């Protein structure tokens, strides 16, 4: 009888441990359902106010006219501001010189666009604005990180890289 009680107790303890382990494992299964992001995949988390220039997106990229594009990209002050924005947001991939040789961009295959290439002369400012705003390939969208003026300023600065 004592042997039977010991066996029952041993099985009971084993069963209790197995059930406890099962409960623990089942409670961790929600880890697979948590959101995760791959590099350069949106939506990107917001930054703290005042650390990086941000603004809330008000919707899709507003259509612009060719005249607005020319005014936005040609302003001298905008080009100077564009250099600062470029160095903060773009140089890590496209490189300080715009040739696609930035420290992060070197790991990409295919590499980031060479912003000094002659083919860029065939791209309109509106198209480049769309690329900066909405992203292109591995390039993330910057519509929610940069104001419209900052994006136009970057286009103006990019146009000076080839000269």
C-alpha cells in the first residue's frame, strides 16, 4: 500500500510539472504574434519631439505642378537647408558625395542610387520628390519625417551634387 501511494505521488508530481510547463509554454505563444519590422520597413516608430525634425503626415503626397517644383528646388536658401537635411537623412546610404557609397548603403545589393549620375538629369523634380516622399526600392518614405519644404530642399541640394 505504501508503495502504491509513493507511485501515485510520483506520477501526480510529474503530471503537475508537465501541466505547469504546458501552461508556461502556451502563455509564451503570443510572442510570434507580436509586430516586428525588417530594416527599412514601415511603419517606422516616431522619434521624440525635438530630436529629429518630424511632422505628422496629412495624407498622401499632394500633387504639385511643375512650377511649384521649379520654385521649391531652385531656391538658394532651400539648397543650403537641403544640404543639412541630406547629411542627416540621406548621406548614410547615398554617401556625402551622393555616389551611393555611404556606410549603410555599402551593404545593399543593389547599391543606393548614384545621385551624381547623368540619368538623374532626365528625372523631373516632381518624380524625385515622389521618391523622397513615398520611398523607392529599399529607400524608406520620408513624408512623415520631413516637411514638404525640407523634401524640396533636398531635391535642390541633390541637383547641385552633379556640378
